[in-house]
């Protein structure tokens, strides 16, 4: 596979990042994950805008982000072509660049920009048809006062540990709860609940990452005249929930049938989840030119 690093197209085996890159030393950087369907990246403008917001919030300035990220857009397109990928996952990683071990403040730079692609085959269809179990993470969500949840940071250690914990408990994903006992988000997903016909999800900014897929699902729900609530989700809401699902670029709409030992609804994917899943698949096909 070929990759772009700092504007240069090279074989992945030849890509080099400084041993003193602050992304490696401190996790000092941001990233964006996208998906291509039929060779078209779904809502790339919104992904690039979110990357720009993340970079601005952590004060990383990169020439590649100027002009609405047009240079990055061209490089993503070129990378898909040279790697002969039509169904793909794309990741743009942006760090503050080379620094010095132990020096949190000074970053001579310039920023490091890495774009990679990989074939995308989707999740196991059985997971979508059966639904998955999630686990409430033992770790609390990082407070917004410590790190703005809208920053898509490469510092993912708390996510990695929570996902490993979930796997050990036989769950597909871990969901975080904050200090106030409110559900926030998964390690790599947004969480939705269906309660009495109302679609509920944590607010942004505030408790969760502003997911691009999350945004699309809310658009679809409102188009269907479905009641929607973007408000804090108390953990106790799970006691009266009819359906639940996760969303992200790769999983799309993934039904949740159990949270820890609590069965959700009938223990099978519910009608609202299935309806939104079908609508989202149609939106993806339409916007990427297949529908």
C-alpha cells in the first residue's frame, strides 16, 4: 500500500516519522477516520471540517488544512486511485510534529501529516442481524473540563483499555459513564436509545464526539418526523429503554441487545433501529453515487 506523509506519496514500508514526534511521545495530535464507498468518500467535507476544528482546539497549525483542506482532499483521492481501492477506510493523522522528550511546551515542528488507506469489508453481517452486547466501562469518561469531547485526539489509551475490558466481558463495545452517572459514548461509537418512540442521544458539544454518522442518523430521524432528544442520558434510562444501537463510520447502525446483564427490549434488533439502519444504508449509497 502507498501512503501520503507530509505531502509525499511513498510505499508504506518507506514511510518515516521522527523518533521524537510528539504524537509518539505524548499522543499530541488529532485524527479523522473516513469511509469510501464506490470510490467516493462519504461526507468528506464534514470530516475535514471536524479535523480542522480538532486541530484548532489543540492549536495545531498545518498548511494542509488551509483552504478547507483541499490539499488533503486531493491526496485522499489520489491514494484511493493508486491503491486501487473503492471500498476503503481512510485515516488522516495530524501531530504537532517533532519535539523533545520531556518537553511538553516547545514543539519546533513542523506538524506531521499522515494519510493511510485500507480495504473495507464491513462488519460481520451476523452482528447486525443478531445485535451485540455492550459493557459499561469501569473507567469514567474523561471530563470535558479536562479534554473537550469534540476533539478527536490520537490519545486513545483510555479507549483501548475500555475496549479490552469489554472484550474480556464478552462485549463488542464499551460505553462510558461520566462522574454524574450519565451515559456519554462508546470507545469508537455514538450511543442511541429508543424510549417510547423517541430517539435519544447524548448532546454535542458536551458529552460525546460529534460523529458524522451520528449527525446523518439525526437528519434521517427528523426527516421521518421521529421525536428526537439530544440531552444527557442518565444511566437509569437503560431501565426503560425499548431499543439501543451504536453508530460510527464502519458499523453504520449496529443494534445493541444487551448492556452488561441487562437485556434491551425483546433482546432482538428493534423496528426503529432496523428502519434507521436501512435509511442510513440508502443515504450512503445515494451520496456515494450508487443510488
